[in-house]
């Protein structure tokens, strides 16, 4: 009975290189051959080892050209290789012309929008004295008033010009003036008439856009924003209005607190600082989400108070 142990796959694969080079003794060689007949996986590994050995032998006999040796000895960097391959000298004439045109266009746009003297010119606009717009008109006949019907003007109607009646000097009976006499130039200032149902910003207590110089002199602040509700009803707005007034709010504009502006409820009021958190609690209790931000404002309220401009809106 033979007690000879068979080789495992691990030891057989370790002996493959020596077996191929015929450096094993007879006993080990026979053990490897027996294992290759019994194990198909090791036989596949053995064939790959033979092919790899053949490739290495062929590579060892290959001689590199001088260009390959020089390339391998040279130190390479990404950007230097990129410029050498795709640099300006490698571009054709049409591509160079297009790139130069794009560069000129970008430089021109930057010159128009970014150069400092343009911003300086905009900032100096505040120093220009305001010149009222005047429209020369032909003097109406003496003693005749211009009647304007503003009751028919409604929302969507064009503004109606309000012209002050003019009573000019009387001409002589013959209609001629002496060389020393001269009629004065008549200029009527035209302003838009109020449109029914529309409230201007000045009536709401908000200021129109101000110049850059006025913005630089702003010293006060205003808390401005909106309050969003899932469901907003006039009853909820009325309850919030009463709660705000109870906390010491007084209107700062010319319209009452909770004034309806389209689908919104408008508020412009002065409030003691100490009650600001209480106002937020009241609004949150009714399901409102407050989005109010602090901004600069030309008007300054007295110490201990804050100015708030906000609207109650329903989420869309």
C-alpha cells in the first residue's frame, strides 16, 4: 500500500516555473504531472504560466530604438506635454483667427461693464440738479377754464392731464404789439391725475426709489418681507391686526394696518423692539411662516422702536 502524499493545488502551482525549466527532481516532477492529470483548474493555470514565460523570453530579446530610450529618459509633466502637443503654434490659421476674435469681444464687454469710470459716472448722477419737465402749450383764450372729467377715469384708463387755467395779458384791439411789448412765454406743468382704485406708494407711506448718494447716507433700518399662509382669510388677517395693535404697533404709512392690496394684506407700522418676538408668536399661532429681512432705510425711528413693512399672503 502506497503512503505517498499527493500535492495540493497550492504547492503544485508553486512548482510550475521549476517544472517548466526542468529543475525538479524525478519524484517532484512525477507528482506535478499526476496532479495536472487530475486537476483541470491547475492545468489551465499551468498553460497560462507557459504562455507568459514565452512572452517574457520574446520581450527579453526585443531591442528598443534610440527614440524610445530618449523618451523614457526624459522627464514628463502634464502641462508641458499638453502645450507641446496642443499649443498655439499647433493651431491652424482659421482657429487662431476665431480665438483672437473671441478675446477681443470679451475684452470689449469687460471694458463696457467693469471699468471704474462708468460706475463713477453712475454715482455722479445724484449730483445733477433736478429739472422739472415742462411742456409748452398755446395759451387758451382769456377767461376760459379747462375742464377735466376725472370721475370717468378708472383702473386701466390712461392718466388724465391736469392743466391749470391760464389768463394771459389782453391784446390791443388792433391785435398788434409795439416793439417794446412782448407776451410772456406760457409753460404749464402737467402731472398725472389720480386713477380711481389705485393707491400710490406715497399714500402707502413707502418711498420711491432713491439716488445712489441718498442710499449712502441711509442711517435707519426697516424689517421688510412677507408672511405665507396655507389658508388666509379676512378673519385671520383681522385677528392678526388686532393682536399687533394690542402689542403697541402704530401705522407708519397713510393706509390702515391690514389694508387689502389685491390678494394681500398690507402692513406698515412702528413697533417696540421688545414686542417683536411676541408679534412673531402671534403670526406663527395662526399658521403663518415669516420671511422678513433687515434692510437699510433713510428714515430713522426713535430708540427702542423698529419699522416693519410686511404683507400677509396665501401660498400659491
